[in-house]
C-alpha cells in the first residue's frame, strides 16, 4: 500500500512523525512524505497579519494536492491536522482516496479540527480529551489511539564510567518549562533533581530550580543516555494555566522512558492510568506531597525500581510500539466507509477554505 503521511519533521532530531513513518515501512508499506509546515511567510509576519497565515496555509494544501496527484497514494494519513483544510480533503474524497486523521494536541475552540474532522474516513486521537471534544463537535466515531515508542530508538544503552558520572542523577525530568511543572519540581530539589529541556531559563533569579537545570533542547540520542544514568525518571504532564483546555493524554515520553528500561514515576494522568498499572509497570503520585513521599520510598528501594522498570519495558514492547499503533489503525479501516457529510456534498461549499 502507498501511504502518504502528512506531518512536521523537526530538522534537529527525530520526532513522532519519523517514528510513524518508520512503523509504516516496517509493516511493508511504501511511505510518501509530506512536510506540513513549509510556510511561504515567516511566523512573525503570519502572527501579525492573519491574511498571510491564510495564504500560507492555502499554499500548503495546494502542495499536498499536487503531491497526491503525482504519487497516487492509497491512503493519506494526516498527523495533527491543524493546517490541512477542506480545500484539500474534499478533492481526496472525490477521488476515492481515504484520508485518516491522527490528532496530536487537543483541539482548541479556535482550531479547524472540529470543522474538518468529519471530512476524514476515520479519526484517531492521541488523547481521550480530543475524543471527547470531537465527539461533541459531531464526529461520533472518533477513537483513542495513544502515542507509543520505537524500540530501535528508545532502548537501554550502556554508558562508559566517565559518561555515567557526568550524567548521573537520582531524579531526572526531561521536558519543557511550565509554571505548574516548576511548582511540583521545587518540592524535590533536595532529592537530587536534574532538569533538561527548553524554557527553564524563564525561572526567576533565586529560584531553587535554577541550580537543577542541566541543558535545553535535546533529542532522543541524548535523553536515552540521561535516562540510563538516572534512578528515577519523572513524568509531569502538561496542564493549561487556566485549566479550561483539558489534557488527559499520555505523553510520548511515558512510553519512550519505559522502553529505555527506566523506572518512571508519573502524575495520575487519566490515559496513563488506563494503560499501565501502579507498582507493576510504573508508579503514580497524586500531588506535591505524594511526589516527595514516593520519591523517597523508591530512591531507598533499588530492587523495587529494577523490578518495576523491567516489567514496564516488557509491557511497552508487547503492546505499545508504533508498529502496534499503525497495525491497529490500518486494521480498523477495513470495511470503514464514511459517507460524505453535508460539507462534502455536491453543490456545497466543500471547496471553501476551512
């Protein structure tokens, strides 16, 4: 099968887009790559003048249709979907080419997804909050398909003694700065915390977390080694500052850290609770006080960490790789025939930009 995958390719390191492409190839399909963020105007101009944003998005959709015309894919898999409009989706439907959406972030009220999602043959969501939002917007068959790991990239690594000494840390957090994360992490600074990721320079002068910052933007080649040198890997999921935008999804780092053989301690995120068992595959904490208590417990119990980490790695390799996800996605499409909605019917404004 020829599968065109629309997504963003970070020029600095591998991301979810490449993991999905690798899984599709591993299943024996041909991959056609489409970069969905090749804008014709810089971001600073698009943010200032909305018309330039609209023109740039329209150009992206024209490029997608030209690539479809040249490559004749059997399936178009759109990841994210924030820039793919009805101007591209309606012609795909008319040509009999199945288009499938796999969301990443939960759609906001201002996003196009609540309007475009019904144009797809099938809709998959990284988090259950997106399932709830899209079903409420009139996409009743939206279904949950969480992120995963790539065992060839996310795996245990052996460290030389000098590198282990340089990276060694009792407790590691890898991720972006958010005020809520900083509030939690301050509780465990005395337990030997190291923080890696972008944005932490925003901490005010004198903040105790500043002493824990070890590095900014890093790719998987670096953080698999950081995980290998840590006793505990913390996972603290994103929360919007005003709590109006729900986020229940399991972070890709949950699956990736487990695949690396790390012991993971995570907040009680709804989707993670549905996928893994506390004390068997990883461990959960409820609030700042519980985080501190459980960290002390597991830092003092290396045997428990090793046992849980080994079971967590077995579980993600057994059920939560990108090959598992793509196989499930393709199998679920068998026999699916979504009739065109009103927006895609003949004589309707289907060809208008979303």
